[in-house]
C-alpha cells in the first residue's frame, strides 16, 4: 500500500513536472517580436506590454522600435514575427515580395497625420517648387504626401523632398528648415504649439487615408494561430483598459514617447482606436476597397512596380471574430 502511494506521488510529481515544462514551452512558443514605431496609434500595444496584458493572455511579447522604412527588412529576415503599419504599406510589402497578413486594425487617423507649411502658403498650388521634409518612399508619411498632392491635381514632380523621419521633419520645420513637413502625432503637435513657424495645411480629417493594422508573417501565423488570436484579444483588452482607467493608461502610453499622460491624451484625441465591432466592419469590405484605391498611388510614387493581382491573401478576418 505504502509503495503504491509513493509510486502514485512520484507519478503525479512527474506529471506536474511535465506539465510545468509544457507550460514553459507554450509560453516560449508564444514569444512574439513586434516591429513598430512611437506613432500614437500604436500605443495600445505599448500599454498591453507595460500593463502586463500580454502576460495575462499567455504571451511573451517584445516590442522593437524599427523605422517604417526598415520594418519589412526585419520581417523578411525573421527578426520579427509581426508588424504594425499602415494598410497601404502592407500592400507595398506584399507586392515587393515580403508577405504579411493583416489580422486586426488598430486605429484610424482623424487629424493625427498632416502637412505643415509656412504661413504664406495658402493652397497646395503654392507648394510648387517648395521643399518638404518627409520619410522615405514606402512609408506612411510619403504615401500621405503623394495622396494629398494627387487629390489636388499635383504630383511629386511639382515639389522637392528631403528624406527625414517624422520627428526630425517636425523639429527641422520648427527650427526654420525646409518649406514644409509631413509628420504625425505626437510630432505634429510640435508644429501645433509653434504657430510662428507655420501652420497645418491639411490633415487626415481633410484626406482620410491613414489606418493602421497589425500583420504577421504567414508562415508564423499558420504555425501559431492561438498566439495570433491572443495577440488580437490582448489589443482589445488594452482598449478596455483605456476606457476603464484613462489616466493610468495615458501615463503608461505617454511614457514610451516621453510625454506626460496629459500630453499623450491630447495627441491621441486626433485618432480613433478601433474596437472589435469596428474591426469586423472594416474587414468586411472597407479594408479591401482602400487597398485597391491605394494601389495606383503606390504605383505613381514608384513604391511598387506592379499592382497585386489578389488582395484577399493580405488579410485574415478570423482573429477578430
């Protein structure tokens, strides 16, 4: 009797050890490296990290700050599994041989991206021959500039560009360099708070075209569907926290971009994070429509050489169900 009890205990101990190892293995399997930037719209991912939400969902997530122009290179090198970026950038990456599948939408810009100009510029026509600080081709600011120009019967041939990332573009503009800057929050607020330097000619309120999604490597996605679902659910949980504890959430999100909670709240007022219901509506048709509309602009800007034949493989709506 004693022996069988001892045997049972050792079997249970062995089972517990195996279960413990399995638990560790699944946590290790769920290690996700996400490439993103300090753009305000991505902040719920920072919140999910800092507030322990990822851990609650059984994920070990590492956020890597990678400029948008380099994020697809990290993806291609398998240095990251997922990336947050704009919808048209996902189209460009896929078209240029770096496959990525969008699994949830993060935000829509409502004035958080814009074109800053000197005070004497009244219309887009006044920009002819002027120099604009903007990120490299293949980035959201570059696309935004081309999009706005095209909506005003102009193209890149009408202006000059200087390659600057969003933060330095805003800083250079306020310091008196260049005739304009295409940037986004929190850096667009640098221009808002320095009216003597210039003004904002147009934003995504005038030209809605910045919407961000998280996408993942299709090979990784196929092997890790549970981790991808947990990542999506963790994002929605972060949005719940923003609603329930706004002050705490804003402090945590602001700290990642050296802003106070109050400053962060102001810059995030220019965008809308997208909850599950908004995601389902977006993935039901709006996403495909925008990708198709963005393609001619990407071609015109020389970001892609050939239009994709099929957009359906660029997203998977099963994770937002």
